[in-house]
C-alpha cells in the first residue's frame, strides 16, 4: 500500500531505501549525477555501462567509470561483455572498486554491442548468457548480488523474456530488470508492461520494471499493474533528478516530508559545481553541456538559452544562464547579454 512502506525491496543481501532505481546510462550516470539522484530518493543508483574488455585492458576511461563515493551506496555497476572468463575477471574489479551489486547488460540494443554478441544479443544465446552468470557469480563474494537487465525479447516474434529470465534465475541471478521493449524497437514505441508482469509471475527473485515511467504516478501504476518489486527510471531523469522525489512522494501516499521537489535551478547549478569539482574546469564543463540542455528543455526561450549554454566557456557564465533560465520566475527574466562566451 502506498504510504505504508518504509523500506524498498532487498536484492540479495542488499537492502534498498526505496523501490526506485536509476538506470545505467552511458555518458549520463557519472558520479555527480548519481549523487543528485541518490539525494532525491533513488534507492539504488547505477554506474554507466562498462565494457569488460576495455576494463581489463586498463582503459583510462573505463577505470574512471569505477569511481564510487561512500555517499551513494548501495550502488550497482553494470558490466557488458560476452566471454564468461573475462566477465568474471572484470566483475571482481567492480567489486574491488566498491560496487555493491554487479549487473549484467543483456538488453542494450546498440548495433555495435549486439554485433559482438553482447547486450540484447545474449537473449538469442541463453546458454552463453547463463554461463556468464555462473562465471560472474562464482567470481565475486557471496554477499554481492549478481543481477541482469534484459528486454522483452529480440522482436515481437521472439517473446523470450519469461524463459530467459527463468534460465537466468537458475544460473544464479538475484534479480532481473525487464525493459518492456524488444530489441528492434530500440527506445521507440510503447513499453509493454505486460511482459514485466509475466516475468514477475514466472520467477521468484525480485523483478524490476523498466520503460515509460516518467513520474511518481507512472511508477506506482507500474508497481500496481505488474506486481514488480522495484521500478527503474532512465530517460525521464535526464535533466530531472527530482523525478525520484516525485516517486517518493507518490510512494508515501502524497506526503512530501523530507522529499520536497527541489528548485530546478538549484539542482542544475549544484550539478554543474559537482561536475567541475570532480572532473576539472575543462572536462567538467564540456560533459555538463548535454545535461544543461536537458535541464532547460521546455523553459521559456529554451532554444536560445541552449545555444548560449553550448557556446560559453566560463563556468560562472554557465551558472548564471542556468540560474536565470530555470528560476521559478524565468518568464519574467531577461537572459544577460553581457555574459562572456569565452
């Protein structure tokens, strides 16, 4: 019952403070963004997808994705690959870096991923997928849950989510996330929550629903309609970490005590400052640009504001633009024309 719950579900030995989970998203869910989502009420946050081979090869970028803060636990690190031995070795590195959960990517639809028999392609090779689960399960401590993120299937003619999830459960996963779209849909069309419901009825481990959740009302409706144990949110959180506060409020039956929706300008400016502090003024500002564009989407004068945000080189100027553009009274403000572009 909404409002009655005080804790989220447990995934293996890991207890979640809420049933709302940040999806792993490449180029998005870095440390700064995860911390913001955690503060907003996410019960579990996820790192960006990490390639097993790149990590094992010592890739500087992949190693950087392992940066985990003591303030974001529990945190899940997602691993992508197709070779059981390499996946097992890479999983150990994730745990050594501080990951509480190792998540296996079996749902990414990107051509360069599936072309290597990785991501969603593993749903067409269930035996290999199970070998990966068993290898990773044996390689990490028993207290570290191994989970998997899957799709409804390869295409509507191949609705394999239920037997695939059952096989993964037998192989040793502690939870399954189901994105209710087929691989050939990518992120288009409507997610089929019925698939989430079918998987929930077919397995005993926790099932996490994913797809088309944009608000607290959507999250609660998914839980009610599918019986899923938790809800994973991806694209709806871009430029809007406060969606987790909205979910907490809905989960508590409308109470926003302790999770009031934060002002967008305050969130965006904090995100900018954290990005600069963690990555330095140059890289931090460059990587913040896409987030800034998401934050200002839909505000008055968004196109012009976005254009300026893409061109300014001074962090103080970016902060001023975000503050002006996202202020609750933004429609009465004029963007400063004297901010330096370089």
